[in-house]
C-alpha cells in the first residue's frame, strides 16, 4: 500500500492540484487548509509524510514546521516556499525539513520525486535505527556471554593454578620453582614435582597440543596421573622413567581426548646422586648448568597420546654438588629475541647460565610478560642446588 500524505496548504487551487497529483501517483492523501485543521488531521489520519506551507503558523504564532517536528519528530516534512533563496528556508532545513518545493507548482514529476525521496530517506533512517537497536541488543547479549565466559575461564584458571605444586619448594635439598604464562585464560603447559620415596623425587614439564579449555582438560588428567603415580608406582620405575612415560602414553590413548603431549620427565635419586630422565618428544632440550658449563639433555622419544608402545631413550647422569636444570615449553621460542632456531638455542644456553639457578632472574631475562598476544603458552621449571640458600643440601 502506498504511503499516506497530509497536505496542509491555504491556497485552494494549489491544495487541490497537490491532492490530485499525489493520488495519481498512488498515494493516499489527506488535506487541510490551515495549521489548526492540519494538526487535527495529523492526529486523525496518521500520515507517513506532511507536505505543508512553510509560512503557516499555529494559533500561537509558532511555525507549523517547528510544531510538527516537536510532536512527530520521526515524520518527514516537505515544505512549500515561494522563494528558494529565503533565509527562512535555510532555517527550516536546519530544523529537519526533508525537502522543499518552490512555487509556482506545476511539475508533477518534481512533486513525486520530492515526496518519494523523503519517504525513502526516512524509511532508511528508521531501518538503520532498527538495525542499530538490534545490533546494540546483540552486542549487549554478547558482552554478557563473554563476561560469563571470562568468569568461567577465570574460575578454571584458578582451579588449574590450584593443581600446580608449591613454588618455590625445597625437596631433599633441591629447590624447585616454576612459572607459567598462558596465551589464553587456561594453559596447556603443566609442571609437577613430588617425592616418591625418601630418596627419590620425580619432576616433569608437559606441553599439551592446542590451546584453551580442551588442552587445559588434559592437565587435569596429568595431575590425576601424578597422584596415581605416587600410590601405584613400581620400584623398577625409579630406574626406568621410560616405563612411566609408557604408562602415561596408554592413559592418554585410553582417554580418547584427541590431544597429544610432549613431556620431559626426570627422577632425582638422592641415594646415588644421579638424575635419570626420559623425553617424550619435548623441545627445547633442558639445560643442565654446572661449573663445566651448559649441557643440553638431548634424548629421543615420541610425543604421548599418538602411538601404541613407543620407545623412549633414557639418560642417567651423575650430578655435581652445585647445579641448575632449566626446562622450558616450546612457547619460550616465541619470546626469545633471536630469529633462527639455532640462535634461539644458543640464547637459551646463555640465559640458563646467566640465571644462576634463580627463577625470577631467568624469567626476567626471558621477559615473556612484555610479549603481547602470545601465540603459545610459556612455561619454565627450574631446579637448583648449591646456590639456593643455606637450607640446600647436596646430593650425595
């Protein structure tokens, strides 16, 4: 149905001509010969557009356009004027008139164009306002959903942090300290260390594939595995960390979590003064720092959760009275400054040596907190003996 137009115009011949012209174009037309009658007709016929004489005033002498804009601000108004150069017309356009028609009238196409364009502009304005309102509602709902997600993720992060061991912690004279910087709220990097016997301490650093909640869920499985390991380990595993990795590999395969894990695992044997370790595809290699320099503990082994019955190389190393051992997740390669992989490896050697067994110093040298939008989680686990304070005991 065509729009309804209210014509408010005093000259009868002009009003009749406008009515006929608009009706010929298919518009519904209401007419009034004065501002008072026009305002009454405005309430009665509820027009979609008003076409009125710019010079008309209401019974109080107020301009009809001003009255119309106050009572129906959403209504397009096209004004009739005898002088297109009149300053009053400029003020009318400033007050929100949609368009004007200059007298003498007689161009039916001009009337059609002015009315149709004004209706279309206001229709588009209303449509824009409607869409804007819908977008604001959608944005508000999205903000509420994001706030709820952030609260849930923050709660998950708090729970995940609660699973981590105390840091720093002294176990058997060796100081253990760790720090994890997640790329998202939840981290796929995980560390743990604990005594298995009076003479043995187990530690590991794990890096779960992917990011966010699915990867963080695997860290819960790792914590559960740590708890099971304390209760259910076999004595021969203390000399064969590869058997522990094989056990965990099967646990991950049976869980069907569709995530694999790289993990470096070590066992400190205080009775023999040795470190026994195995590597499940973890990179970069841990850095062992002694008076002799920096040694990379390079071991072969496949990631966990991908292959049936993988094999893992085992390294047994006698430890000196003073040492530090730095383990990193591969996210550290994104925050060190060197461009090439070889350069990054050399830089990690230098940083591990310069840190002198102190995690705060090592972390400051890495400076991961200065990085923005980390592409991966960054984790560091540092063991040290001989430079960790008066309570440290030597491995004997």
